C-alpha cells in the first residue's frame, strides 16, 4: 500500500498528463533513456523489466524514498491511471555511455513539476535513476 501511495504522490505531484508523442531532446538521449520515457507513458512493465538492472534503485530525493526495481515496477499500477492525463517534455542536459541527465517537465491537469532526472547506465540497462525537483512550475522550460 505504501509503495502505491508513494508513486501516486510522485505521479500526482510530478507527472500528470497524456505524454507527448516523442519527448523533446530524444535525439540526444541514450536509447535506453528514450525507452524509459516511452515505457513511462504507457506504464509498460515489460519494458521496465527489460531495461532496469536487477539491483537498480530509483531515488525520489524530494520525498526521501528509494525504490528497488521490483517496488518501482509494482508502483506502475498507480502510475498507469495518472499517465492517462499527463504530458511530459524532456530536455537532455548531458549524456554519454554511462549516464544521462534530463530535465523533465511533468504537466498535470492541476499542477506541473520540473525535475532533474539522472540515469546511471550500463549498456542497455538503467542501474539507477535519481529524480530531483527543480521547480513546482515548468515556466521558462
């Protein structure tokens, strides 16, 4: 129950609108990060199972929560409903073979949030992702 609440809190306050067809800045993103955002739009558990390393951790810094791979995938049950009304735009700020930093605007019907999302990568897998809130608005992004 807590896992679903945590992701729903993040989802509602961090990611709320039917995502754009292709994220802005996708050309600069490593393919596995592009797959992450594509899977997030539809809560595609199979893709997350494929791209998340077994020991992967997802850190929601502004909530002080770290989810394991399995906890994150379980939380997609709550995210799936939120994703239907969410829009996401992305801008890659840096990327190489082992990491990527993406500024992400999550627009919801009643709010928006600008995050910095940092990915640790190993080949075609995500070994860690850290989500930090930059602003409660995407104005100027």
